[in-house]
C-alpha cells in the first residue's frame, strides 16, 4: 500500500479533504440558516399560527350554532342574539381573550386547546380591530407584527 513516492498518502489526504468538504456542505444544508431544520420550524410555526385562528373561528361557529338553535326555539331572529359584542363577551367569559387596550385583546392560547396540547411558538397572539373587522395577529419576541387572518364573525 505504501509507495516510495508518497502517492498513496497524497491520495488519502485528498479523499479526507473531499469528505470533510462534503460533510460541511451537508451539515450546512441541514442546520444552517436556510437549512432543512430551519425550514421545518418555519412551516411548523406557520401551521401553529393558523391553528390559533382556526380554533377561535371554530369556537365562534359553535357559539353561532348554539345561539341559532336558541333563536329557533324561542321564535326569535338570530340577529337579536348574535353580534360582534356577544362574540367578544363569549370569548372573554371563556378566558380566550382579555382586554389589553381599546379594540386590542390578548389571546390566551392555552384556553383554545382542550387536550392540554399547546403550541410552542415564542411570541404572543392578539386580537385587533381594524376597520370594523377583527384580526388575529402574532407578535414575535422582537415585537414584529404578523397578521394571521380575520375572525369569521357572521354579520346579521
């Protein structure tokens, strides 16, 4: 295996250098700034954020169905029982939101999940009123604002 001119050693050192370079590229693709782990985390956060909006809208829909059934039973119009103020009060009564300032509410994500599972995003969710519509907004730890989506409160 050992040649007198050292060709085998040079070849082995060259192979080791190539393997280290390839390993560096692979590690960077997996854990680097734009690596797979970062991309998976970003996708997971995106779906977790959307899940908060979906859970709140689901609770609002449940309340709408409940009030609609009550209206039918009592021969009332649903518009007499269901409006934005009623929904906001329902969310407050169930501790899903709490007042922060005028037209801004902090969302308590723990109250959205019945199975004790919670999202693992570092930041806070708020409900904000903009032009007579309510939006779920996410603020990361740097206080950067990201609008997640609009609450689906049916107008009667």
